[in-house]
């Protein structure tokens, strides 16, 4: 669907709605359970607004945006937000070796992702923007306000039609993050994403399985339920996203083949859950239990009597392996 925002803006007022609805219907087959969020993102981007997607890990922020960008025919610049994202890494730099020979000429400048997005009129996606240093964040704030960037010795880089900044962030209580200033919120439209329903997460797991080896629908629903209960357990301050259920199902297929048993074997199911979920959950401060104990408890609650023999063939985790979490 090769449509750019420049093309949209030149069409009659009735056309963009028709095109957007067609895009929504197309994306419904690609992004599970996100119709409303896709509508909001498409509408805001088509209106020329910058975006902030906010939600826990594994809620499909990157998947949603990539699908929208692809559907609109827009190029996509990805930036991982972290403490090492300096203004120079974001903007670009002059090639030192060539500067010695040619001086500070424009063709010696190596574009960073921000300058590339500005020149090409593409989306700049900044993941985990609340991990970005303040001086780098100030560069983004200025670009959102002025639609241009002034680079020393290079000059002014104006935003081409179609340029949008889209940022994503996890909740504030995630380790290593900081609160985003009101200056950012004042320049973006915000969409909040939460975990999808049980049925939708089960469908996501199904889509990630290969036809050659797939657990039953009931088993998949159960492992999704295990994952969802980790988000509510009183001893866990952070549970697993649907990625934990996907990994549990994939590992179960491989482990069943290795042991020569059925995928639904209790020992296979519990071990696949332990290896896939124990590193994803975070214990509450002061908890005397390990993540393995909690996951085992949840797994037995969900799978019931089918988990009675789950310890058979199980390899135990090292003692104290998760005490630091």
C-alpha cells in the first residue's frame, strides 16, 4: 500500500478516511487485538502529529508501529533508547579521516538516524525514550517544535514531508528509567497499550508455532493463563509478557522431541515454563521465595492434575540462582 502522508494531504477530504479504513482492515490480520490502537496511531500520524506509545514490555508497541509504517509505505529509522545514546550518535558526525583531506564539507558528514529521518521524511522510532539522556532528549524536543535541526558546521536540516517522531516507553517503575518531562508530553499524542485478552494472547502464541509441532489449543490456553497469572501474583512486582508463553510453547516442542515424549507431558510443560519464565519475572523486595517456586506453583494451579508427575525428569535450577532478582 504505497501511500505517503504527502499523498494523503493532497487528496480530497473524503479520501484519507477511506484509505485509513482500508489500512485498518489490512492491519487487523497482522496485529492481534489492536484495532483501536491502530486507528489512533494512523489518525495521529496522518494528522501530522508526533506519537508516544506507552505500555509494559511485550504489549506490541514495536510490532504495531512497524506494521503501520509498512502499510503506509513509509521508511522506518529505529533507535534504541539507552544511556549511551548521545546527541552525536543520534544526529551523526563528520568523518574524521575525510575532514583532514576535505575539511568540513557536507558530503563528509555521516548522517545519524535523526538526520536520515529528517531528510527522507520517514518515521523515527525511539524505543524506551525514558532511558535517553537529557541532553539527547533536548535535541528531540527541539526537532518536534521546529521541524528542523541546526548542526554545527553542517547547517540547517529541515524535516521533509512525512517525518514523524514516534517514541515508546515502559512504565516508570522499570529499573533504569526516568520520568519524561512535560515538554515531551506537550509535543506528542499519547496512546497507552495494555496486555491483550486471554484469547488474543493465545492467538499470538498460535501464530508463532510451526505446523510441524504444535501443542493442543487447550495446552496453549493453559500456558497463556500461567503467564497472565504471573502479572497478578503478590510475590512478583513484574510478570511475563506473552513472549514468555511463546517461548514456553516453542521450548516444549523441542524438549518433547528430545525426550521422546508427547508435548503435553507434565515434565516437559513445567520445565519449558521454568526455563522460559524464570528470567522474565521480577520478585518483590523481601520475598523469601524464588521465581522457580512461584512459577511451579502457578503452573500446577493451572494445569491441575495433569501436572502431578511434573517433577519426573526435571533438572533443578542452581540453588540461589534467582535470589538477586
